[in-house]
């Protein structure tokens, strides 16, 4: 086999490798259909076209989980609208973060399961199940316990039609919460929390307009479904293109085109040598 033929074969193999490599992100997105991706030290994230769910790694007690949503006609960056605080959340008065003797984490299908081992056999399992437009979070224990869950959210303005102001906690006893909130520079949004059983909820607003929800319940289990959306804003085509030019979905489509362009350019340059 002549040397030029070997050179062409080597170039073809490298070109094929580059093109296949560029197709991996979009293939993973299409075939995976939404999967938990593991990072370092117990950190995970889940992403689909509507939302993202992130779990911070050990030993962080915040973000178990953090739930993000995408705003229409805005940047590709998802917007945090609620997170679970294990440092402040308690079971029978024991902190899920400070008082747990051990915490295990594992993914099963599209579920993420966290198990907290507490004193007095008050072990609790938290199951996080992202769906297309919502996230379901459930807690289970072997015996009835007192749950006090702390969730932190955006600048909430109304909860079940009641205004939320600084220094004036709102107390509710309901099986669902309908929360109106605002995202500075983006617009207004709406979050819905539906509980499996009626709960007692305290809503606080701090000096930075962030809202804290303290959800109290007594029983063996409690599950909730969380859904959020941000109103679409009319934007110019130029602004839309500019804010989405680095969109991860758009990038997945552009990578193969860039790879083909690079291979074609390399071939033309190689022929001139």
C-alpha cells in the first residue's frame, strides 16, 4: 500500500473519530431521555427540556435537591426556584444534616434515593423523581415521625392568594400551595406544591426578599409534587438569538456542523501540502 493511501486512511479515521465525538452530546440527550448524571463526591444533576434538578455533593447540607426551571425567551441558564435545606429540616427534632450518623445516596432508574440514619431508629428515606414538567419528592420512615421541612424559594409575592411581606409570617394549613414569585430581570412566575396530606406551613420573607417555607407534618410518609413556570416575555429576534447562542441544546446541534467544517478545512489544507 502506497504512503499516500495510508495517509488518506489515517485522515479518514481521525475525521470519523472527530465527527462521532461531536455527536455524543446530542445522542446522549436523545437516547437518555432524562437521566441522573453523577459528578464528584455524591453530586448529581438531572436535566430535560423543562427543568433541572441538582443535588449538591457531600458534605453540603443545602440543595437536597435544588430545582431549576427554564424561562421562555430567555437565556439558556435555568433559574433556581426552590431548594431543600437539610441543615434546617428536622425529623423528631433531629437535623437531617447535622444529626445524621450516615447518609447514603443511590440512583435507581430515574429516581434518586437518599437515606438518612438518625438516632432512635428515626431513619428516613427521601425519594426524588423528576418528571417532564414537575419534580416529585417523597419522604418515608418506618414509624410516624414529626417532619419539619425547610424549603427556600424566590421572591414570593402571594401564597394561595395571601400577600407575603417582610416581618409578617403567613401561616397556612392546606394540601397545596400556589405561589406567585418574581425573578429580577426576567419576570413573574408561578410555583405549585401539592402535598399527599394536609400540612401546616409557615412562610417567611427575609430582607433580601427570599422566601422560606417551613412545612410541618406528622406521619410515616409525606410526598409533594413541585411544578414551576415563568411567564414568556416578548423579545426581539436579535435578543432571542443572542441569549440562546450558548444554549446547551443549540450547542448540541452546532457541534456536528463545526466538526464537519473542521474536517473539510483539514482535508483542503492536507491536499495542498
